[in-house]
C-alpha cells in the first residue's frame, strides 16, 4: 500500500509480516532474465535484490522453488531492492511450506527495517510504537 505524506513524498507501508529469506531464485521481465536474491516473502508478495533497470508498474515473473512461475508487479524500488506484489497470492499452506523449507534466520537489513514500518520486529520487547 502506498501512502502520500504531508510533504508529498510516497511511503510504502507493508500489508503483512515479512519472512526473511536468502534464496537465489530466477526471474523474467520484459527486458531481462536471470538469477535474483529473494530477501523476504509474504503470501501477497516478495522483496528481491539485484535486478537493475526495473520501474514501478513493471511486470516480473518469479520462479519460486517447486511452484509454477508467479506473475508479479513491481510496487516499490529502493536502490537494487524491489517490492513485488503477486498477481495471485500464494495459498497459505504453500507459503508455510516455502517458509519451513527455505526461510533464513538472518539479521534484518536496514532495507528490511525501512520497508516494515511499525512492524512488531522493529522494536525491542516492551518498547512502544513511535508516535
């Protein structure tokens, strides 16, 4: 979801909790194809790194393990990271299986933090949300 702020900048506010991944997957766009790094995943989308030349609104096909290729739209960009929204969300059981088999236990990057505004993982236990 995109929100306009008072000073007319656009902020991306994620709709669901992201699960961290460090998994090389394949992608295909109109102009390019190749490997990319899957950094996080939800039923509704993913964050990938390493695809140059994307623009918001571009269509991308992402090849996740053991699944048919997933069509997605680029909804945000930050340096070489891109947020993708799947045209058809993953079924929760399929999402859970991907998490069990491939999710990583890595520390979250600054990009993770910037794209997870007010997520429960952005604060220490007992810490209140900022106003």
